C-alpha cells in the first residue's frame, strides 16, 4: 500500500511541476511572417534605432519570462489596433522566443 501511495504522490508532484513549452501551439515561421507583415519592428526601430532587434537583446529588457512576452505581444496588438487572433499572437511569440528569448 505504501508503494501505491508513494507512486501516486510522485505522479501528482511531477504533473504539477511540469511546464508546457512556451508558445507550443505557435508556428515560428508563420510568426515571423506576421511580425514582418504587420511591421512590428517599426516601433522598436524608432525607439532604439538600428534594426530594432536590440529591443529583444538589451540587458535592461522588460520581458524576462514567456508569460511577460505573451502579455507584451497582446499589448502591442492592442496599441496598434492590429487584427490578430490568439493563434497569431502565439505564433509571433514562438518566433520571438526561437529567435531571441529562448525561454523553456
């Protein structure tokens, strides 16, 4: 009986501590296409110059987790009045995570 209890506890613990891969439902290639099509980088270029990619790589970046990246993508979508679906934002997240952030 103790073996069953221990096995059950191990399964419960592993189920609650496992995390899904960030933006697992997204498609990074589609995300890049959406990022480019919607000219997402234009604000980054205006604020930071260059090609805008320093928005993602600078030491003092605001985005430090996959959840905060998802929030920021939604914020940008709303601020720019883009007509993106949740799946689109997920794909943009997948692209940015693959290219810059590398959240696990």
